[in-house]
């Protein structure tokens, strides 16, 4: 974990470094605020990195005001589930890009319920239909949100 | 004055105005539940409908909708960890862990009852403050507002941990939030900053995709990892008792609710600060009110006081925001700016007339805030038990719907696929923040306040050079900031001294 924590700090230092480097090329007015915040950010992240690499292990009371992830699941399974969920999210975004929102909603809901949550065909179809009905009536019919058409429709000239 | 007060009530109770208020409340209820579709955007969408209404009817409709959205925004924050409104983000920090602990009913009861008390206190403040608030608002210029924003960030960062390393992380995250807020075109010089050659970033990053990603994605991932319901394997609580417990908690911590409501009113009065700041300042105050480190331990892990503070401040700030809007025509937030245009559509000119010629209409707003919130909270309390049962539904069945809610909400910000990518990127980043115990609230507050802080800093330096640092209120706020930062250490030392004395 120490290595990953150090890597996270290194990313923060890189972000701050990039901000400083970019801001140095701007006009004074535009550069003032980003420099004012990115320089101390770089310093604080570096101090944290040094503490991680050379200091003692952090006490549990380090960050008091946020949630903790559950630790009941074995790490290997947890890692697999995390990757799995991020893959579902990425697939959802990819589908929206390819097909647009309206076709993606039923496709995604059905696929997730059937293949990830493993519920019966009938329940998956009924739940998908109800969700699609709610989605259509609320976002398209009532609120009139304009959803972009997907890349596939554009390629096909639809 | 009293006649106008009663006349204001009668204006709201006229059948047409009252019916329109109910319609507005129904709209506000759903808008509050849906992430991304903010109260301000809905106000703008509904403006064309007020042309044919009388001023009292239009204000009942618009204010009824707006005030209810702030109340119901807390519901999704508690149940799914997804802020229904940007101003409900702080409720996630303790509300969602309470749901995970099987106390969803209690958290919802507390959120709604504190919202009601906050709204009533805000309404009373609006009624009382108009004649006396003018000098206060005029005392606060850009330097004072700049420092006040910094005090807000300091409150949160200093409470990010009781150890120096925890605080260091809090400050770093606050600075990162400020840095992320600088993405896009700089207002004074027009220069593009960190735009990566993408036109999408010219206007900067929108609040909704970032906030939803920061708060919702790690919660969804955690739910998927656990493979249980939100409330886990815990036995279903006695839900009705849970809701009533939340209501009792509100009165048990009445003084905290009152103080957080006052914070909400005060922040609401100040132009530009808004609900994003009020909720976090109230949360920070709730944490600081804990006298011992042991009392403070529960925050972030499901302490009801962490729900009560932001709940009260969110709603009291509505009354506060209306004060400068009505009295001087200076809107306290984006939503109030839209409401101001509603005033002009109705032929009402904010300013001294609102305290003389149109006093009854001003009081009708006070009544609308109070009545709309009372009705909403009473109705919500009736259905809360059913809503809380959602936390016992298997996670695998909840996740696709929450994801849908998250991404449709994020998409409504700009109507671009890039909004979804921003949500994903910040969600991923936020996942690592939680994993490595870097606090998210300072980042969010820095991001929300960044543009305002930069503008105030620029105006202060341009207008006063560096002499603004010697303004009495500025100096007072600098001292306050130092006290806020040092407070956890002072508290720790006191406890050690007390412990040593006992030993």
C-alpha cells in the first residue's frame, strides 16, 4: 500500500508541476492564481511523499471526515469487483458515445441485471421496460432533454 | 407592518396561488431528487410560465419549487450517496454512512426535520432582517468576501484530520480543488488555462459532472465490492422508529441546528457565496462543536450531527439569499439572479419599494418559504419508511439505476458526452482519494469556491493594492482563520492537559 500511496503523491506533484510550468508562460493576471495555489500544492504533496517513503506508517485518525471502504471482502475479490464495476461504467459511456442515450438505457439496464446481477429473464425484461418508460416520460417527454445521437447513427447518416 | 404580514399570508392562501405553490412543490420535489437538474435550471425553465400570473401567484409557484428542491436533494444523498443537488453534497459525508449502518430512516428524519427548522429560521430571518441588514452587506467588500471564503476552506481543511498529516492532506486537497477551478478562460485577461486544446474546457469544468463523479462513483464501487444491500447484512431496523429518532435528534441537538441555520442565513446574505459554502461551513461547525476527539470520531462514519448541520443550513440560506435580492436587487446566487428576472417580468422592482409599497408581497415570500417546507416535510415523513427500505434492496439491483441517474444528471450540465467522461475521470480520482485516505470535502469546497475567490482576490488587489490587508474586518477574519486552523491542536492540548491532571 505504501508504494501506491507514494504513487498517488507523485501524481499530485506531477499535476502541480504541470500547472506551474504552464502558468509560467501566461500573462501575469492569468498566472497569478494558479501559481499561488499550485506552488504550495507541490510543496505539501512533496512533504507527504517524503513522509510516506521515510516516515512512520500513518495513524488511522489521519483523515477523519470521509467514508472508509469496506474491508470485509478479501482483497483479491475486492480488486476484481472494482475493475469489473469500472469496466461496466466505461462500457456505459462507450455505448452512449456509439448509440446515444435512448438506446443505451434499456441495453445497459438489461445487460447489467441479466449478466451481472443474474436475475431471471422475465424480471430483467420487465424492469428494463419500466425503466425505459420512466426515462422516456421524464427526461424526453417532460423535461425535453436533447440527447445527442450516437456515432453509429452519424456514420450511417440516420 | 402587522397588516402587511397577515395580508402576505392571505395572498399565499388564495386558492390559485396556493394551487400553483403545490404544483411548484411537486416539480421541486422531483427536481431535488434528480442529480444534475438543479433548482436554478428549473427556475429558468419555468420563468416563461409566470407571465400571466399575479406577483403573489408567481412567487408562490417559483419559491415553492425552489425551496422544496433544497429539501428533497438530501434524500438521494442519504439513500445512495449521490447528491441530488450540488448544495446537498455535505449531507453525503455522514448521511450515506448512516444508511450503510442501517440507519437510513433516522438520517432522513434528521435531514428533513433540520431542513424544516432551517427553512423556518431562514423565513423568520427574512422577515426580521430586511430593515437592519443593509449596513452589514455594504460593509463587506471584495477583500472581506475573499477572506470569508478562505475561512470557509480553512474550516474544512483544518478538520480533515486531528493529526498534522491529516491536516496537510486536507490543505493539499483544498489547493487542488482551487487549481481545478482555474481550468478554462480566465475572466479578466481572457487567457485560456489548462484547456488541453479542447473547446469543451473553455468554459471551465461544470460543477455537476465533477461533484457527481467525486461523491457517487466511490460509493457505487464500494456497494459493488460488498455485494450486499446498502445497509449490508444488518437486520432491517424498525424504520418508523428510525425516522422518529431522526426527528428527536433534531430537537435533541436544537442549538446546533439553530447555529447552523444562522450560518446558512449569514452565508446566504453574502453575494456569491451560496449554498455550496453554507453547507460545508455548517458541517465544519458541527464537527468543531464536538468537544472531545472521541466525540469527533464518528464524523464521516455516520454521525447524525453531520446530517443536521448541512440540512439546516441548506434551507435557511434560502431566506438569507432573498434578503439582498429583495432589499437591494443584489442576487445572492445564480438561482436568485433568475428569481430577480422573475420579479422584473412581474413588474416588481426590488429595492425600497419592497419594504413599503409591496411589503405584503415580500411577506408572502416569507409565508411561501414556511408553508411549502412544512407541507413537504410532513408529506415526506409519511413516505420515508418506504424510501428507507431501498437501502435493503440488493446492491446489484440498485447499481444500474443509480449509474443511470448519475450519468443522465451529469449529461444535463452541457449535453455533451464529455460530461460523462469528466464524471468518470473524477470518479476514478475520487476512488483513489478515498482508498488512500485523502479527504474529499476540501477538494469540493476549493473547486466550488475557486472562481469566486480568484475574482475577489483580483478585485481586491486591483482596487486597493495590498492595503486591503489592513482593513479591520479583513484583519479580524485573518485572526479567525488562524484560530480555525489552530483549534484542533488547542483542543488536543487541552484534552492532554486534562488527562494528565486526572492521572
